[in-house]
């Protein structure tokens, strides 16, 4: 067994033992456009295999954003998302259908396992499209300027644990190291998911 694989399994075991007893719904996302060459894809698979060996999982929902990309948001999507639900036309509802499904999956799952490569110091465009589809006003966050003018975004997703496998070609991203200020992948993931209330993120 490789060093990385045994680390991955040890982490899965320790995380699983700290999770609530009982079985779980797991949301598994791969964002690498690569297939068997992808490190992040391999590691999410190994992580989930290790977890399954130790603890029951009721079901796994899977999206391969690298090989089956989801659409980026459009003007019609934005208009629909910012129209109150009861005022949406059938076309608007249709436009939001995939986004609604992705948001439903976020609520249905207990734990998220996401493989996210670094591309040009940030995430892949496919993963960014996923973020744009799940950061949904009045579904995953609410705008509350009167309550909190400093940060008027109220998270609506609670009690989730997220495990991110962030692959990179280069090194030196730790605080104080040569690439630290170029890491837009970690802060983007933390801020975007944190705004929804997903703050228990292990990377
Ligand atoms: C288009 C592209 C852009 C990349 N940009 C970066 C980068 O900015 N910094 C970095 O450290 N690695 C970068 N890499 C290397 C990938 O992060 C690395 O190959 C990683 O393993 C990809 O994930 P995967 O193995 O799951 O496909 C880039 C790779 C590609 C193809």
C-alpha cells in the first residue's frame, strides 16, 4: 500500500469514527477532467472505499464534473434564481431544475467528499460552475442586511462535514511558503461553502 493510500485510509477511519453513529448519505464529487491519470479522482475513490469498509453508508450520490460538466450559469438562470419562487414562470423553473437538484443533494447528504484539482491557482472551471449552481439565494443562503450589515449572508445549510482532496502540481502552498499567496483554491472553497454554512471542512 502506498504512503498516500494508507494516510487516506487512516484519515477516513478517524473521520468516520468521529461522525455520528448510524449510516450516512455521502455526496461524492470529482472535478478532474482526467480519468485514470487523475490523482484527486483516485484519492476520493480510495477514501470512500476505506470509509465503506469501516462504516455503513446508506447511499452515495456521484457527480463527475470533469468528464460530464454541468452548465455555467446564464442570464436566464440569474433572472430565475433572483425571482421569488412563487413568481417564477414554468420556463424559469425549468432553467433552475439542475441547480435545484444539486441543492437538494447538498441537503440530503451528511458528508461531502470532493476531489478538486488546482487549475491556474484556483479550481477547475467545472467545479466553479458547480459552486455557482449551489450558491442559491433563499435556498442555501439568505440576504439579511438589517441583521448583519457587515456580512449580510445568512447560511442555510447546517451540520455537514466536507472532505476536500485538493490536488496540485506544484508545492510550497503552506503559510510562509513561496506559493502561499497564489493559493486561490483553498480560500475560494472555504468562503463559498462557508457562506452556505459548511464550515467543517477538512482538506
Ligand atoms: C490547465 C492546468 C492548470 C494547472 N494549474 C496549476 C497551478 O496553477 N498550480 C499548480 O500547482 N498546479 C497546476 N496544475 C497541475 C494540477 O493541479 C495537477 O496536475 C493535479 O494533479 C491535477 O489534478 P488531477 O490529478 O486530479 O487531474 C495545472 C494543471 C492543468 C492541466
